[in-house]
C-alpha cells in the first residue's frame, strides 16, 4: 500500500484529531511531506518531531524532549504517534507512545528493510543507556504497521544490506525454504515481496505464542546477545545488521565447540553471511572497537558489555543455538562461560 493511502488507513484507528509524526533528518527529506499530506487529507492536525539519524537518538534526553513536546501541544489519549523511519525511529517512537499518558496508539511506517521485516513487528520498544542497548523499554503493540515496499527503493545499498542480516536470520531459525531462496542473491530483486511477507509471518507467529519474550520468542534473538555487545562497544559505528550477522557467526562457532550445533550447519550459516558481505574479521572488529588490533582485549570488551544484556537471568543467559537450518534451540549458559568461549 502506497504512502498516499496512510491517512485513510489511520482514520479507522485513531479517533483523536492530532497525530505526531516522529522521523529523522534523512527520512524527512524523502517522505515526511507525503506522509503529512496524506494525514492532513484525512483531517488530522499533524505535528512533527525530527531527530538526528542514527542510534545516538535513542537516548533519554531525546525521549524526554519528545514527551515534553507532546505535553505542551497537548496531546490526549485518543491521539496517536506515527513512527516514520527505520528501527531507531520505531523503537524510540514506540517507547514514547508506550509511556505518554500511560500509553497511546502508535502507527509504524517502516522505511528500511530491517524495520519492515523485524523491528516494527512485535511491540518491543526502547531506548539506550550508557550501560547498554534497549535497557529502558516497554512492550507496546502497534495499532497498525503500514507496509509500503516501494519505500525501500531509496535505501542506500549498505542500509539495505544491513537489513538482510535479519532476513537471513529468519531462514536460519524457522524457514529452511526461505534460507534456500536467499542462497541465490538474484532472488532478492525478483522475490522481495514474498521474502518480506515470509519474514513477517515468522515473527508474528513467535510473538503470538510468546508476546512478552519469556520463552520461545527468544529464538528471534539469534545472534543478538553478541551483536548488541558489538554495536554498543563500537559506539554504534557498526550497524545493527552487521553486528547481528557477526553475532550469529560467533554464536554458531560457540555452539559447535559445545557440541550443540553440527559443523556443517555453522559453515552454511557463515557461507551465506559471507556471500552477503555481512561478516567482519576479528581484526576489523578490534580496530573499529578498540582503535587497534588486539583480539584478547576485544573479547574482554565484548564480555564486559554482554554482562549488561537485558536477557541475562542472574549469572546465566539463554543463547539461541542453530540445530539445523530452519530450527534453533535455547540453551542456558553462564555469562562467564560465554565470555570464555568467544
């Protein structure tokens, strides 16, 4: 559905008269005007809040500035928030909507592949703290996910590639057929809508079974424990997709060492991630994170960051282990052993 139809889609969902569109400076140039026009044609009063592009905007100060702006308007419980952007905007806007007046409705309008297939679905919202990523957050389901695949046409190549890490993840954890489709990179152009839909269906299935991430939904976190540590340790210089891809590669290797994952499965995972240019060498990771090549120190830094992971339970953490392509399991391990196995 094209962006010009956003207003008519929202009209059945938001009964109030005011909408706040939150976006970043990159998306502002591309789509904000069309978004606002469509919403105004549906007779909404449209306010906008524009933040800097990038993970740094998911911080407490930006969050509070938006909340205070909403209170000054003032917005009511029947009004709504529209998140126009990628994962950062979706996470930030979702948390704003979850907490303003104890919760108002949010409309997700994903503009990146990563947001379209993953972060806009499932209701996880949050912002970052100095200690780690997404440590302050809430579950708050979107009232609508407005999908317009044509918005992906303006994505820079590296941003689209970043989203492919999450797409590949879905194949590994739940859909061998999707994984096989992705082996042929030409299928990305010819079967993009099918690929996006398959990813969304997989995530919805996990979320419906375990909305609050207490059990099976944690399978969706394949590669994310180490991935988030890579992101945070690099001060978000390494993007989410690249970080998660390297997290998937590293956790697959750890799973082989533990006897939980067959070597050929780990090799298949590494091969496809390499084919899409998503893996960084240890030397590259170290140089980006530390400013020098020091692999032992790199592993210490990642371990220290993982100790603040929100999925940790006491001294243990559940990690997602690939048993075969299309199926993953949860295994519990101490955070110390995970650090030793890096």
